[in-house]
């Protein structure tokens, strides 16, 4: 499920990002995406490809990975983020929810480190 007014467009962050053409209230689920689970070995192989920047750690120990369908892998990182992602390992989904009111035309961001306001350094900052 992706709300019909969510779209992909060029981002000032570089590459592409996820945007909204309509205002969205805080605490709105904007996407529920199924994921493909990769075993720890499959994750290691995926990390040698362009998928490295698009997969999510998965499982209690984080050794596995998930490839999200829908737009989930296209959300750019920002801290603080205006959206939050939740992983549901029982149903193999990732849900994106707004954490504040969003204006029409605004880019939607998640924090790759988990919590929307987490200020730690990302793995790609040192690359």
C-alpha cells in the first residue's frame, strides 16, 4: 500500500527521493511494503553490489537483510527525519509513518539509523 499522492522525483540530496503532492498529517501511514528476506550469506553477497545502499538490516542480530519493494528503499536519510520506519518480522513488511505534519511538495525522509531524531554517523558518511 502506497498512498496515491506519494511519488519519486529528483532530490536536492542527490539522486532521487520520495515526495508528496498533498499535505499529510502527523502519524499517517503512507506506505506498507513487503520485503524479500536475504540470509546472512545472501546479505554478504548483496553488499558487494549496488544493493548495498538499499537493503535494511533484518532479524534480531541484524545479520540478515531485507530488500523492500514499493518506495521504501528510495527514501533519503535525514536527521531529524519527518517519517519513521517500522519493521514487522512476523509479516515481512516495512511501514513508513509520518512523525510530523508534512507539506505538499515536501521530500519525505527516514533516519537510516532507526529513530527519526538519531544523530549518529551513518556508514556512508565515512565512505
